[in-house]
């Protein structure tokens, strides 16, 4: 049956409408990026900056990011990733190179736009000029546990956003919008945290490893002792005795550790000194904490509760 002019006009209009609506959603859904984050803090940032992406975190906040098994599921995730986001500064040196090799994904090799190390965009604290074997498992390139530094998080977020635009230019405007929203929310929150946390300045704590060093640095908290006798080593009896002596000489507000650290040394010290042991949430995805802002809220509240 021949198509009359009314029908063909209707058909052309329909096709045009269909094309326009397809164009509106295609760039986002057809090119949804696969993002592989080494730690949950970078997964949370990726979700905020690229809400349409498929985001996967290799570790949870209850897992030690220094030591991770290169499991087949992780290899498969990295193989399909368009972008990998990791702390860098040797935090993942024990497992990521192996994962990159086995995943065999040229996109996420070091130096490629698909591989982003946060450490390349921030100044690390605690860099060491000289190291030797006697020092333990030190972070020679500086402390890679950046995610409790609000200024560094803002810098890392900007770097991630730039990278998203580079990898997925069709959605550049969308990423710019997300980055601006994140930046505005983060700036406002930072002022709130600064005010709330003011009473914490000057308190002394004993903590486990350098996981919270950026938090302490930011809020003016002094870590006078470390549960680890040397970085990466568990507390020994003699080291704990030294900490016990130290905590009798000074006013220590808390012994702080995180969800993946062994509480035995912490409890031992806490029981003998009466200093409260405080397990702080270490990343988004635990204790009902969805994102980095909620993590900061909770950690500051937990510390204020000690005063
Ligand atoms: Zn570390």
C-alpha cells in the first residue's frame, strides 16, 4: 500500500522525534564508564563526579589496602575498566602491579589516561629521603592515606573530573556540572567541620599506623604514639609497655584504630590506662556511611564525644 503524504509527514516527524530523544540519552547510557577504584574513598568520589558510571571498589573500609589478594574477580573488573583510581605513593605496590599485569588492559597501564593515582595531584606528608630495611614497611613516598584531608580531596576530585572529561569528552558538560556541585558542597561542609572540630585542637592520641595522620594534621590533633613498633609491624609486648609508660606521662584522650586493625593491642593498652579505645570508621561503605562527607561528619562526632 502506497504511503500518502499525511502518513509520510507523520512518519518523518516520528523519526525526527525518536532521533532527538535517542541523542538526549545515548551519550550517557551508551558510554557509561567502568570505573575501578582501589579504595572505597575513590569509589565514593567517582560516584559523586560520574553518577552514570559503573563504579567498583576493590577494597572495603574493613580491608587493609596495603595487602590485597589479586583475586580473579578483581582481575576481571580491572580488565573491563575504562578508568582506575588508586591512592598511589606505593600504597598498592604489593598488589596493583600484579593485577594490572593479569588484567592485561592497556587502558589502565601506568602513564595511560585510564590510570589515575591520587598521589600525583597532592603533596604527601611524611616523605622520607632515605630508607633502609630496619625501618619496617615504611611509606617512603609519603603517607598515601590522603582521604582525611579535605583540601587534598578537593584537589583529587578536580583531577578525577578532568580525567573523566578527557576519557569521555561527549559528556564534558555533565562532568563539569558534577564537579562544580561537589566542590560547592565540599567547601560549605569544610567550613562546618572546621567550626565543629575546633575543640579537638591540641588533644593527644595514640593511634595505629599513619592511617589518620591527615585528619590529625588538619584538626591539630597530636599523635604521640603508634601501636606499630615499626610501620607495618603488629604491636609487641615491649612496645606496648613503652606506650603504657608514655600514656602515664601525658594526658592521652584516646587510643585510635580502624576497622581492619587488630584490636588486641589497643584493648590491652586501654584496659591498663583507662584511656578509651576508639574505632573510627575508615571509609565510606561501612556503618551506614554513604560518602566522604558523611564519613567526616561521623569521625568528627565520634572524636567530639570523647571530650
Ligand atoms: Zn599505610
